[in-house]
C-alpha cells in the first residue's frame, strides 16, 4: 500500500505538470467551458438590465417643487389643508427637511385642488390626527407618493435618519418574481450545466488518448506501476478540476 500511494502521488504530479505545461489541452478545456458560460452570463446581464430599466424610483422632486427652485414642467407645491385649528410647525418642518415646499391653506373648499398635483388634509379627532391624501386625476403615482411622504415625515418627527423609498414597475409580471422567474432561470442554467457536464469529460479523455498513442501505460508497466495507481493518480487531478469547472 505504501508503494501504491507513492505511485499515485507520482502519477498525480505528472498529470498536474502535464496540464500546466500543455497549454493546448488546458486551453481547449477552458474554451469549452467559456462557450457554455458566456450565454448564461449574457442571460443574467440581460435580465439584470431589463429589471433595472422596467422600474424607476418615484421621488417627490418629480411632482412637487424642490426648495428654492422655480416651478418647472408640471411640478407644483404640496398643498396642506390644515383643519386642526392649531399650528403644525413641526409637521411643516419635517416636510421641508425632505426638500418639499408646503403651501398652507385653511379653506375647507377644495375646488382649487386640481391646480395642484396633490394635497394632504390634516384633521384633529379628539387627541388623534387624521391624514387624508388627495390627488389630481392627471397625476400618476400620486397616492403612493403621498403615503411615502407621510411615512418619511413621521420618521423625521421621531428624529430617525432612515427613510422609505418607492419604485414603479409598469411592466409588472403576474408571476411571482421571487419564485416563478427565478425557477425558470434555474431550470435554464441547469439544462446548460448538464450539457456542459456531459461534454467536459471528452476533453479530459484527449490526454488519455495521447498517453495511449505514446504507449505510456506500457512503459509504466516495466517499473511495475499499478494500473489502479495510474488511473487514480489522473483522477485525483481531473475530478477536482471537473467539479471546479
């Protein structure tokens, strides 16, 4: 057994140095590997770019005028209907901290609302505040944006540095992206890897065929090298390389 282990280690070293010095064999294996990996890589990149291009972040600056900036395009001030009967300075300061200009009104007549992209009405019921979001019919994504503004305002009032962010995904897939989309990608990659796994052994067999042509095994029998030591020594190099790829 000691002689057999020594022979296995010797054949393993020969196999390793042969792969290292024969660039053609190793290059063919890596080329075969790259041919199969490249389509998978392109698929992942395409899906990533598609996912990033079909959704965009909704920010308040697109709908309401940022502080100290002129009104451009269809941006308006955020209208605040104060129906509490008291001052709401802390609430307004939290809005301004989000780079939003609030416009205060005490009128209960909301016929002027269409001139604004959105409005927040604040009522006082007992000791609790009630917030109502109102949007113009022409403003898309106004309601989730106002809810997001309110949420971030509450965070500011509690002296939190965190903030909520929202995105719009117009090309929404009915399939659950966490399960359905990923399972399709997994099956696609699995099929590709099975083809790759079936094709790689033939690349390793090329070296064994070259040894057969050179009658390397016959020459190794003269110093009484065991056949099992020859094959095990090669396997100790080929199998880890195969599973690594």
